C-alpha cells in the first residue's frame, strides 16, 4: 500500500469512529485530515474550557454562598445597631423631657417665691388690708391646704389681691401638672 492509501484508510477509520460515514475520495485526504485535526483540537479546547468553567462556577457558587451568609449577618447586625440607636434616642429624649420639666418646675417654684416676697412686701406696706374677708379666706386656706397636703411645698402666705392669688393658684396648678408628667 502506498503512503497516500494508508493515510486514506486511517482517515476513514477516524471518521467512522466519529460517526462520519460520508464518502471521501483519496484526493481530499490532506484537506479532510487538516479539518479533522482542527475539529479535534477545537473539541479538546472546548472540553478544557468547559472543565475550567465548571471549576470556576463551583468556586463562584461557594463565594456567593459565603457572601450571602455575610450579607445576612451584616443585615441582622445593621438592624440590631439601628434598634440600639433608636432606643438610645428614646432614652435621650426622655432625659431631655425630664430635664425640661424639672427646669420648668424650678422656674414655677422661683415664681411662687417671688410672689410670696411680693405679697409680704404688700402686706407690710398695707397692713390694714392684709386681712381678707372671711369667705375668701376660708376658700383660699382650703385651696392652700389641699396643695400643701399633696406636695411638700413651703407654707403659703395669704394674698391681699385677687390678681396675685389667681396667679399663685395658676402657678401651683402648673407645677402639679409638671410634677405629674415627671412621674
């Protein structure tokens, strides 16, 4: 057998193994050999790329799973931190409100003391008008006794003017309300 015929037989066997059963003449052997080599090389390259892709896909899937877990953990941690911040803000707001209310109570107490001083000075200037009428005196003492019993406040001086008495009672009422808010 001649070299060319040997190559033709080998080529025919390779093509048959790859399930190419079409006919080919002896003159096309060199072209078909080159095409077959290119096909085999391409198929091998594809198999190598497919294997590499599978390997990379597996690695990417592991990385993605790890990132998902980290994301879930970080999301939970973020929610916890936001909750802590909200709790701290509420606590801070409560402290601010308490401070403001205590400050208002102190202002009210200072105003009451100033009114008492003013009342004492008015009593010393006008000693005759310091004795209120019996009906207004009893209602004032009842109101004063009620506020004195409910709070630990200093004893109140009798007032000689209606405006000062009304202002005093209004301030006492505001003071009670502020103390109730504090509690």
